[in-house]
């Protein structure tokens, strides 16, 4: 019994260490999957010069697109596992801290903070 408990404690410690070691911060804009695929909001905002990136992102997600993190510098789109946390940052530049699933390019979000 004692050996089993020590084994379980060791496994949990190893899992916790691996989880923290894989956490990283990614920067970019919280946008929608449709506009991220095009690399900008230009096609959507062309008809309405008053439409902001925030307006566009919210409208697109209301029509079925997903919130994503778009890194314009590397033209990389990251899927986001949580669709509620990014909602308040729609159209904004942010730093997302979390772990990345390389196979699916999905960030498992720990925190999101606005950047300038």
C-alpha cells in the first residue's frame, strides 16, 4: 500500500512538472477563424469603414467561426481550446499563456492578457 501511494505521488509530481515545463506565452490578435485564414479583416470590413477588428471578430463568431490567436509576424493561426476566455479580447492584441498541442495547433489556455 505504501509503495502504491509513493508511486502515485511520484506520477502526479512528474505530470505536474511536465505540465508546467510545457507552458509558454504566445502573442498575437484574438480574431476569428475565417478572417485569420485570410490574414486580415479587410474583406469583411471593406463595405463598412466604421467596422473595427472587434466588431468583425464578434460578428464572424456569431456566424459560426471560432476564436483563434493569429500571429501576423509568423502568419500562424492557433486554435484555442476555450471559446469563452478570448471573447472579451475580440480584436485585441494579447499574450496567451498555455500549452500547445503541436498536432492540432491548439493552445490549452491558462491565461490571456491584453498587450499594447
